[in-house]
């Protein structure tokens, strides 16, 4: 018997609107089911986490095209490569940490090196993994994934964007890494939104500082914008879901205008979004960058909210750091 | 007129002879590479490419071809020798082995070299890819089969056992794994570095059908590959007892030639022994 884990059925709900909460992984599972109905070539793999990653929704609908590999991520990514080399469009899911560190050799040498048509869609990225603690939290996966040649790397900001990214990944040939988080996050987009590979999405412009955010940080940054507005500050928010390819143009544009940018990620500042932005600017438009995220540390247990509070990744924390950044900005740009 | 068993074996032996010459030349020209484990695998690889497998060198991506995965990826010389003899690549091209801009990379690269089915190199990964391929054939209800060659030292990797478990779980009777039991790895005898035996018992316990053969006896190779074609819902494991460096008296059964080419003097001796010209 294939183990479907603690598979919960999504509750039937009416059409969601911007601001409503929905988990990216729910959107992933639903989109997989839709893709599976359209394309018989789509197969889905999991490593005993199908209840959590939501691939279980596909497994229930298309049991013949779902393969549970048990707690063996290395074999799963290898087999995913073999299936893709034989013509299948493969989605393989587990937690972010297991895909990028446990099975890194297989990810690199089998999957990415072969340009295999495998979409590694991971959940439970960042501190939002919650009470499981450091062993299950992934604060390095973007840094790892983006250094793998041939790989496209995307971290969507909400459930709407997630669905579009998954559809795009199924359409485009080649390996993808898609980074999702566990908790429900507010919808930022409606169905009119179109995700574009290699394009950032400017949600708000701001006079004082542009905040480049990724994944669940985009919603928190928008909330921070509201908090700061009440205090007389005007910040903009850019969603940089497409990490590789990356929208250098948008970053350069605001660096030219402001001379100072702010990045925030539920990830280590070593190698993640902050690094990507700095790499672009070092080459094209030198500017100051305030990088907010985790700083060279392992996570710890706790519910997502108090963890975000402790690591100052919630709206209040981001607002605090934005103010620090603005003080610093004034100092350095006046010189 | 169809070929008799005797004629078939004579033909395979001639091809294997040329393959061994290619292996020695390639590694000598490159002054690196792995001749020992390539020569131990030669008779089996020759039988696969020139008798057992359905494939088309004119159409390397033919969808219904049988697949060969060289999980012990460092033994590219035996693979390239087979691909050259079959016509996937010109024999002349073997001179470029391990050189800049060559399609013949030190370890197999499917994006560069026609006929290479899997990019292997870090050990333990080929069997997983073979499992994925065999699953795809099952999904599409296609009769093509997957042959995967394992190294003995390679079997120390945990991933081999993850793959072995999954192949039996998904009843992949279209998958054959062949262990090249030549008994040596870089640091010495496998049994001294980290013993892997008994492999037949291990694979049997993992749910595979198993068989043991002399990997240089063509009658045994032909028989076991035929037997493996009807494996009744189980993947098939073959322990092929081989000699490292098989084919040349002074390389045979020696760990020394695992990862180094022959010297000029050794090449002269080897080629004389094989009845071939050198230089």
C-alpha cells in the first residue's frame, strides 16, 4: 500500500480574494491534480511526506502515476531523473532541507547535470517549518539550489503565484526548484496576475526605500509598509520570486534611483536573495544593500509566528530593520 | 542463415578483443582513466551491446530501445569502446578520451555523447536512474528493458540499497543489475576496505531474483541474460565473477590497474601479447 500520510482533504471554499489566507502547498497539490488530468505524461514522486507536501492529492486521483519512494530522497531524485530521461514530466517533492542537502549529490550529478525534466517542488522551507526545529528547517536551500547549473529556481510569494509557477514548470522543459512554505499565507494576487520567469513583480513603489522580498516575506513586507506608513515612512515592495533567472534590471533601476536597497528573506543572508542582489549590483550599479534574513545560524523549535517574531522576520521585525536601514542610509549617503 | 551459438560466441570474442585494445589505447593516450574495471566488464558489455540489447546506433534516441546504465561510471573506456564498435561514435574519436572539448568525458555525459543513457560518476547513482527508466517502461506498457552495471566498491554506497529496495517494491522485472565482482577498489581488495559480500544473499533478501556466473564465460553470460528476461515480477541481480584487468596476463587480477594507464613498456608487452601493433 502506498502511504498517503496524514492526508487532509482541502475544505471546499468559495473563490478566494486578495488578503485571504491559503497555503502554497495546497495550491501545489490542486495544480498537480489539474495537470494530471490534462497530461498523462505527468508523474509525481514523494518520499513519505505526501500528506505534508500535498502530492497526496495527486496520489489519490492518479495512483498509477504516483510513486512513493519511502524515506529515501537520494533514490527518489535518481529515479526521478531516470523517469524524465524516458520522457516523463516528473514532479518530485519532499521538504526543502532533504532535497537540497540530504540528496544534493543526486540533485547535482543526476538531475541537474542531465538537464532532466524534473520539477523538485519542496515545502517547509525556512523558519516557517515551525516546531520541528533546526533539523527540518531550511535556511540554506536557495544558496545551494542556485549554484546548480541548468536549474531554474523560484520561490513564489502566495498560492496564486504558486499555481502559475507549477503550470509554467510543467510547460517548460528542464529542471526546476520551487520553494514553498508550510503555513497559510495571504493571497497577494488575483487570477489576473501573470508570473513571468526572470521578472520581479513590483507591488508598491516607495519614496524612502525599496524592499526586495521573497516567498512569505513579501506579505510581511507589505504589512510592514502599512505599519511604517502610519509612522510617516514610505517604502516600496518588490516580489523577487524568480531567483534564477533573476531580474537584474529592476534591481539596477532602483539602485540607480535610490543608491540603497533592502532585502528580506526567510533564509540565510549567505547565498540567498541578499547575495543575489549584491552580486548584480557589484557588477552593474554599486549601491548599499541592507540584508535582512537569518545570519549564519541554525533555527530552533517554535510555532512560526513566535519564531518570526524572535528572528524579526514578521512585519514588526521588518519595520524595525527598515528603520535601522534608513538611519544607516542617511549616514552613508550623506558622506 | 541464423548464427549458431558457437558462431555467436566467436563473434562476441572478436569484438571483446577489439574493445580491450581500445580500452588500453584510450587510457594510454589519455594517460589516465580506469582500464582494470573496464577490462573486467568487457565480455558482459560486449554481449549486451552486440547480442542482448535492442538498440539502433543510427537512431540513438529510438524510444523503444533497451537501456544500458553504467553505474560504475569511471569505467567509461568499456562503454566508449562498445559505442565505437557499434557505430555510435567513430573509432578515431577514442583518441580524444578525457581531452578538452571531447564528447568522451572521463565519466559518462549523456548530453555530450550519443548512446550514453545516464550521466554517472559519483558512485551509487546509476541504479536509481535505472529504476526510474524501468518504471517509465512499465507505465507506458513498453517491452524495453534496462541493464545496469554495478561496481563492487560502488555497492558500499547506501543509495544502491535504497534503489534495490524500490526496484523490488515496484516489481521491476524489466530491470537487470549486473555486479562486476572484480574484487578491487582504489584502496585495495574490496574485502579489506569494506566487505560487501554476500551480495547474492543481500539482493535475494531485498526481493530480487539472483544468479551467479563467471563473467568471462560467454555461455554463462548468454544463458543468464536470457533467463533474466522472464523474472516474474522481480528485478534480476547477476553476480558476475570477473578478473580485474582481464585479457592481459600481467594486468589480470591486479588492483594496481584500477585507476592508472599502462606505461609505454607495459603497453608494448600488452599489445604483443594481444597480437596487436603498438605505436
